[in-house]
C-alpha cells in the first residue's frame, strides 16, 4: 500500500477495518475458508481419463491442470490417492520405473490431474531417460492450461541430482513448479524444517520455483488439507 493511501484512512476506521478484515490464518498461511474450499473440491468425484504414452494421446480439454512429478517410489500415487480419497485411483507399486505414460484424472470437471511418469530410477537405461525427457518436455511446452507442476521429494532423501535436472527443465520451460515433501512421517519436525530451509536456499537459482514448500504424509494425513486448499485456489485463479 502506498503511504498516501494509509494517510487517507482515519485512525478509528483503520482499527475497525483491521479487526473485520483480518482473516484467521493458521501457521501455514491458509485460512479456514481456503481449507474448506479445498475439502469440498476433493470430496467430489475423481475419474481416470486415460494414460498417454505419446503426445497426440493427451486429452484435449481446457480445464485447469496440475501435474505431479517425482522420482520413482517418491509416493506420488499414494499422494494422489490420499488427496482424492480414493484407495486405488493411481496405482501404487513397489516396482519403480515401469510406466512411461502420463495418467490423467478428472476431478469434478474442475481440475485435471496429470500423473507424470516417475524418473531417477538407477536401473533405467539411457534410452528410457531420453524417452521420458521427450514426452515430459513436449507435454510441458504445449500445455497452456497447466497451472503448476508439483515436484514431489522424499523427505528422507531431499533433492537428488535427478530432481535438480527436472527443476532446470521446468525453469527453461518457464512452468511454475512447487516442491511437495512426501513421507514426512519418516522424519522429525526439526529435520523437516532444516530440509525446507536448505531447499529455500537453493530456490534463488530456480526462476520458476514457487517459494512455498509443503510437507506431506499420505500415511499420516499430514499437509493434505493444505495441499488441497492450494490446488483449489490454483484452479480458481
Ligand atoms: N512412510 C510412508 N510411506 C509412504 C508414504 N507414501 C507412500 N509411501 C510408500 O512408498 C512406496 C512408494 O509409494 P508409491 O505411491 O507407489 O510411489 P510412486 O512410485 O511415486 O507412485 C510404497 O511402499 C508406499 O507405501 C508416506 O506418506 N509415508
Ligand atoms: Mg506410482
């Protein structure tokens, strides 16, 4: 606010307005209203649309879209299932690096969720890595309705070199992305805060990285309501 604007408000008005307008935010800066909007959106029906192995199979829709990315086994399927309250919507597995397809889920005709293939699995051949990069890169560049990419990072491992490569790719594509920590039940609060601080220090080198890091656990339900609220806000913008 400009100083001149402030001067125009009388002291009496200022204090009443502040008391009325101040939203009650919790420690993560999410208001109860925002949490409620997120809760309602994710209580709605979410359906699997299709799995695309090639760019021409990607669904043509103008719904706002959020993509989930992360190293294999990071807990991506578990997080999508927990967010949407569905046990088996996105397939969870212990054999990482298998599928190279983008799975699309439609949440109540309001939001499209794109589950990008996992990356960073050590045993994957070079040609598979190239295949991944080609598919994901062309998806990122051609998807105007893509509001944000959530880059999932395992709380126990922090940012790995493959994460940094993907972050560079997103910076170059100028696609807004945000880091979501998974499996935060596996580390203590102090370690979690330390990891977030470390990521924030790296953030200045990444032009398209959103400053907020959200810590989640699908197993314990940590951070799920905040993430729902953030995604709901993104599809309203
Ligand atoms: N402790 C813990 N384990 C999790 C959590 N989310 C997923 N996992 C486990 O991590 C493994 C990989 O999960 P999955 O969702 O299939 O990962 P994806 O390969 O990224 O889709 C599975 O054994 C899950 O049970 C979590 O929040 N906490
Ligand atoms: Mg998966």
